[in-house]
């Protein structure tokens, strides 16, 4: 269970990780600057298991993989949004960053609410509001990919199993 950090529509990759920090790709460095142009407190106050909530078209903009990497490295458990930009969606899954589309949950979660997410079932529980939402869970293959830490780790694991 974690605290909800909520942002609006069209949160682009330059807001998630400003371009001035793209000269490095190590996750800890990116996490230290995650969301800094939108929320100066996020990177210093976010905790492991916190939840990032966004509106429509979350992750729009450039195709940089740095954006979901910065979010994942900051400790965020999952990003819940009304919808995701397709390239962000794919990049997030490629690095094993869980994301869920659930407009009802976005509407029913406020900043600071305590939220618990079951990534296997897609159940989102807002413990503060005592409400429950159902997102479409990922199929087992995608759950394995996320649990492996992303596409590269998943493929390496499958290769070692062969």
C-alpha cells in the first residue's frame, strides 16, 4: 500500500524526466529528478510502494525510455492512468514498470490517498475512500515479463531455462 501522487492529463516525458538530465541513464540519478518540473517535492518524498496517478495520455511526448525508468527507480509500485501514450506504454512494459489503465480509479483517487494495488488481479483499493476499482489485469505472459523486471531480463531467464 502506498500514497497516491496525482497529476493531470498529457503528462509528457519532459515533465517526467526533464531533458537536461538525459545525459545520464543510471536509474538512481534519474529518480532523483523524476517529476521535478511538475512537483519539486516528488523525488525527495516519494516512497517505495507509492502510486502515481495520471489522466489521459500519460507519458506523451518523446519516445525516451528514461521516463518510465525514472518512475520505476523512484520506488513507485504502479502508474494508474486514464490512458497512456503508446510508446510510454511499451517502454514501461519493456523495463518491467507496471501500468494500469482505469479511468474510474483515476476519478476516485485523490492526492495523498492510501492505495493498494493487486497487479495479478488488477484490483485497485483506495483505503482512504474505502472504494474499489477493477482494472483489466495483464495476461500471465505480461505478468511474468513485469515480474522478471522487463523484457531483457525475461528473455535472459527464458534462455537460461532452455
